[in-house]
């Protein structure tokens, strides 16, 4: 902490020239001690919370990086899927064309055997 209230009270008592403490100094000193202890605990808890925030921030950054990586992979897979659909459509058209040609050949063969 930046200052110690007990030390300040002790110094103030010495500066005032008092040789003995009154009974009210003890409860005040006790209250100041309690406040110092509470401030120390608050500072410790603050440090713990700050460490947790730092840790969570790092975890969040890792999660964002993973999300971006997975999104990139997904985009790549979608492109590949699109290419495969296009290739399938082209092959189906080629198959239909070959089926038409086979039918024509069969029809011509049949007509030639009738002649």
C-alpha cells in the first residue's frame, strides 16, 4: 500500500508531545489495523482477478484463432463440394449424351437388320 495508517497515527502522537496514549487510541488503532488488513485482502483479490482476466483473454484469443482456422477449412471444403457438384453435373450430361448415342446406334442396327 502507499501508506500505513498506523504509522501515521504513531507519528502524529509523537509530534503532539503526548507522553501517554488515551483509551480512545486503542479502538482507533484497532480499526485502522482492520482497515489495513481489509485493504491488503482487497489488493490480493484484485491481483487474482486480474490474473484470471489475463488468462481468459489468452484463451479467448486462442479460441478466435481456432475459429478462423476452422472457418477457412470450411470455406475450402465448400469450394471443393461446389467443384464436385459441377463435375457430377458434367459427367451426368456426358452419360446422357452417350446413352442417346447408344440408343441411336441400337435403332440404326435394328433398322439395318430389317433391310
